[in-house]
């Protein structure tokens, strides 16, 4: 597609429920990233995919968070048993995946998650 | 761990020049990026410096000094549409970006 898309744009859920957030990267981009942004804060790295594999999951805050990517394209971030502190904007980005300088990451509009 | 420091907010009038400084301490360093984010929008890429010196792109310029672990973003001829948050981000490895907390720039008429 023309840009990175994410769905849903907004998600309100009750504490303890599971949620799935979806990211469609730019066509042809092999690298995909998930970030979390709390209100008024910078972006917190969660996980990185190169193709379908995730060489770096170091940013996932707890084992309630998981992510997968299939077909080298769409990715899903799943949060189980949501807590109020999970409320944030979840941003996805993709890049061409070429190692070295200047591999620009292009961001989607984000999913605003609110846990009541 | 990593840390990036940038001012929390800057206010300036239209037509003015604003410089946003960023100092960093990270475990790895490939380069320094700058992103712009309008309220409620997605971060958009502005510039990337891998080597020391100044990179100019229209009204925006970015500078890097690797020896000082320091960079800045220069916004010239400020316009109302430049009101946004600006983030510096260090590329720690060939893929991982670590972001500062952001600088909110407010442009007044």
C-alpha cells in the first residue's frame, strides 16, 4: 500500500480482556517495528521483525505481550489480560530493511488503546 | 541503558529560528534521526545524520557531533504549521531506534 496502516484506530477494552492490534506495512518492506507511546512521552521500542522472524523482542514489557508476523507482511501485536498501564498509543513502522545507514522507518497512524 | 535529553518545550514567533538540542548516551551508535509528530498524528521522518556535520533540507537542518554525543535540529523561517513535537532518535544498532521524550514547539503569530 501507499503507507503503513493500522487497525483499529481506537480500542477501548476492559481490564483483563485480550486485544489484538494489526499493522499492514508498506509493500515490499521487510523490516517491521512496534513502538508504544504514552501521553506526552517519547516512543518506546517493543519489538522488531525482519521478515517473519523477530531478532529483537527485548522491548516487550511482559509475557502478556506477544507479536507475530506472517507472510513477511501483516503483523499482529497481542496483549493478554490487559491492565490499565497498557493504555497508550501503539505505533507500527516499517522500513526497507537494508542494513546500514539511513534505513528510514515510516510510521503508521497508531492504535489508541484505552483500558478501563 | 540509553538516555536522550532534549528540551521539553520551545515557543517562538513566526519567521523566527529555533534550535532543538539533543544529547545522548547509548550503548551503540549508527546515527541520529529527527522525527516530527503533529498532535494525534504519526511521526514523520525529517533527517538522519550518520557523520559529523550539518545536513540541510529546505528550512530544516540537522547537525551531529559524534565526539560530543550531541546533535541539534534547526528550524528556520518558522511557520504556524511547524507547531508539533520533535523527537531525536539514536539508531543504536542497524535497526533499533531509541527516542528522546520529545520537544513541543509552539509557533505564535
